[in-house]
């Protein structure tokens, strides 16, 4: 297994190397700038895993991905959390904030190891059912009917900022910062919404991709989603959904 570290601060790179090797992995190469990394990738086989700082001495490491098609898995290691959303759209395993906690590092490494285990090819009944449903033929909801007093109002799906549950009710929150009570449950909504556009981040929230303004790291390896107008409660991606959420972001 070929592993490299890209980190402009050499003492930090050596410290990370020691922590990684304590977990039974061997670091083959350490690079310290965007320019050095670009030259290395153009002349060497791409590694299995990259530990990558974001702010390097000569620019942001995202520049590497803009110039070279890198297929390696990436664990970001950075002192800044404002790049999380951009990082998740790359082939990232995890996003670790400095100073790097050894337990968090071990979790990230285990995610990488699990992703590279041979896949179980057996299919259970639920998987077979999903494969038999052609998503092209699925008619997802395009609008919702809500009651306002004695009147009915139509809300198009592209006006929705999120769906949430509260006090046994299910609500629709719009981009113009209004809330409407819906019939049914979040479980029913999950089957009615296009999964390319909407994701259930927790038991309480379903969010559309286009309404996500920012993603922040949260406690216990969870993520906090900042929406355009909704701020009544924290929108937290449940820990067990983080990996799938990152895949959904693409």
C-alpha cells in the first residue's frame, strides 16, 4: 500500500507520519508544496492514500486536483474548517482538523481500510428490490399542497429549503423562510423525493443539495449543515450517515 503526506510544515508532516505508522501503515513519501506535488504526480504512480493539508506554502492543494486527475483516496488534514464542503466533493475519506486527534485519525484510517476490503457480492432481498426499480420511471413529487386557513397553497419542490419533524408533526420550510405543516411523515417523504436532490441527514431533517450554504465539522465525527434561511435548530448529519452523505454530495 502506497501512502504519501502533503504538508508544508515539515515538523507537522513528521508528527503525522509517526501517528500514521503507529496504526500499522507505512508512509512512502512526504511532499511540501503544490508545485512539488504536481511534479511528483506527473512522474510517479498515484498512491492508494494521500494525507493532504489544504493551505500549502504556495497555494491551496485543491489546485493539484484542478490540474491532475487524481484517483487516490484522500484524508484532509487542516487547521481550517471552511473548506469542508469543497473537500467532500473530491475523493475524500475524512476531514481532520489540526491538532489531529489520534482517535479521529484511527477512525479515518479504518474508513479507508473498510473501503478497500473486497465487497460482499451477495444481495439481500431489499437490495434486489431497489435494483429492480428503474429510477427513470419513478415519478418524484414536483409540488406540495399545504393548507393556510381555509385556503390551499401550492409549493414547488424547488422552493423547499428543508423538511423537518417537530412535536409529532412534519413541516416544510421554504427558501423565503416560511414553515408549513404537511400530512404524512419524513419516512413517506423519503420515497417521494428525488434522492439525487434530497438527502435525509438525520431522523429529523431532509435537505436539498441546492439549499446547503456551508458544512462545518461538529462533535463526535458529525457534520453541521448551514442552510440559506433556516436557523430554528441545528441541522446535524448523524454520525452513521456522514460517509453516505459525502457520497451523495459527489
